[in-house]
C-alpha cells in the first residue's frame, strides 16, 4: 500500500504546487468578492438579489479591493464560512484526483529492459561506451572483444 502513496506523491509533485496556487487564486478572485457581495446584499436581514448582482460585478472586477473591504466592513464571518466550505469542496476534488493518480501496482511506470541493471559504469567491463554494435544509448557491444559477442535482437524489422 505504501507504493501507492509514494507513487502518487512522485507523480504529482508539480500538481500539488499548481493546486495550491489555484486555491489561493480562487480564494482571492471568487470567494472574497462573493462573500462580500452576500454581506452587502443583506439589507435589514433580508437578501436583496438586485443589490447582490450589482455588487458581485463590482467586486469581481476589483478582487483585491473586495478582499480589503471584507475587513473594513466587518464581513469576515461571511468570508470564513464561505471559505471553509469552498476549501472542503476543493480538497475533496483534489483528494479524488490524488487517489485516481495512484499507481495500480508497484511496477507501474518502471521501464522494462533498460540498462539500469548496472550501476556506476559496471556495464563497461563487458560493453564499450564509444564504439561497436549499438545496444542502447552509450552502450555498445565491442566487436574486437574476445569470447562470445553474439547479440539477440528482440523486435521486428520491417521492409517497405
């Protein structure tokens, strides 16, 4: 089970940063003007729809002034309740995306048949990195080597 969490974390490093930036952006641009408009539209305890639609247009076009007006007009309570609801909704969708991006098994995204079988130039005791029969990038089978230099080619060769 640990491979799923670590695999999802490895896959989504940049996505985490992008999601946090998007969350802050949406909080400033949409949540704060919306909560300020709700606060301004409440006249004598009743909600006035025409005032709300007039104020939402003004507040969305000037989101930073709406953010500062939240504190000056005392609408922080409205902002906090709407912000908590938005944050819970946002992170539910984020968590669903995170779970869906987890690898299905522990061998997902591992290249099979690569030259990762050796470390620190160990393959160059057998192979050459400069010339010979090309096996992989920077891996050549030397033709002047003593002993067995047979090569098994797996794949297909097409003629047109």
